[in-house]
């Protein structure tokens, strides 16, 4: 499957504008990577898991299995922060996720390729791609999918946080501290002010704390988004 740079750039645009245009985050991956199906999932914690989109029932089922079992390629990718690339899970003698491998043994699923959704120090979820045929991805395909996953991480955060508005208490001190923390995160990661603000809100959402509390940690240097260090 030959993918032109025009197709790749269109896939990137589709992800960037997916929230505004209410389009699928899965379809761009299928236009770039030669696989059968795709799913995008949130794995903020093992207690907060959800499938954002799936291209077909098999992709959705693979996500559900990994949620239920607490193991599989998506967890592997997220824990390592690297792509989990498996050309044929039916033929792996000693997979690192035996329960999941046993659950899909004998199915149509052969290749599975998972890419972590990571933004700064935040682990958000994963993109799961599956193939009904045996085969590896090329280095270029892995690179393209990784680039799309990086963009997808931001869009998943935006989708999550449109339903979880900022919980500042409205005080002058709180707003000033949040603004200061936003500037510090901007400097740490070289992102825009909007993206830095989004990261503060996302960290608050994933940790069950307020934006003000997270901002205080950043200002007091107990939390550094560039390293993920937290004291």
C-alpha cells in the first residue's frame, strides 16, 4: 500500500479538525496504514477506560477485551510509551499478555499494532490497529502512525475536557496562579498557551484534583511537565 505525502497530510488535517467537524479519529489511520481495523481508547487509569471510536465490531471487541483483562497491546504501548508491534499474535509462543492472547486465539486477528497516546507527561490511551493478515509494518508506516497518534492524543484530551470544564474557584489569586502555571508549562514543553492550559486541565482531570491544586504544584516546582517529575 503506497501512501503519498498528500494522503498523509490529509490524514493529519482530518485528526486536527475532527472535534470541530465531528468526524472519526479512526478513519485517518486506515487511510495511511495497511490494516483491517482501528480503535482509539482512553486509558487514563484502569478505572477510567473508554473507546473513543472503533472502525468495526472486531476493533471494538479487542478494546473491550483489553479493558476487561487489564492487558494487551494497548497497555503494552502505553506503559512503554512506544509502539507495540506484533506481526502475528496467533503465532507468538510466549506473549507478554497471555490472557489476551488466549482470548483471541483462533480469531481472524493476526497483526496487532498499538501506539500510545501521550501528551507531555500525561499517559492518555492508545490507538489499536489490527490486521486479518500476517505481516509487519514498514518503518515509514510506523513513523506515520506514530505521528498521527501524537496528534490524536491532543484531540482526545479536547474531547474529554469539553465535558469537564475548568474548575477554578474564580478568585483573583487562583486565576493568577493558573496563568503563571500555564506560562511555566509553555516554557517547559514549547507548546502554545492554549495547549499548556489544556495540559493543566487534563492533569487535573486524570488525577481527580482541581486545576488550582495542579497549578500550585507547578508554580511551587513540585510538578514538571517536561519530565513528569512529581514530588
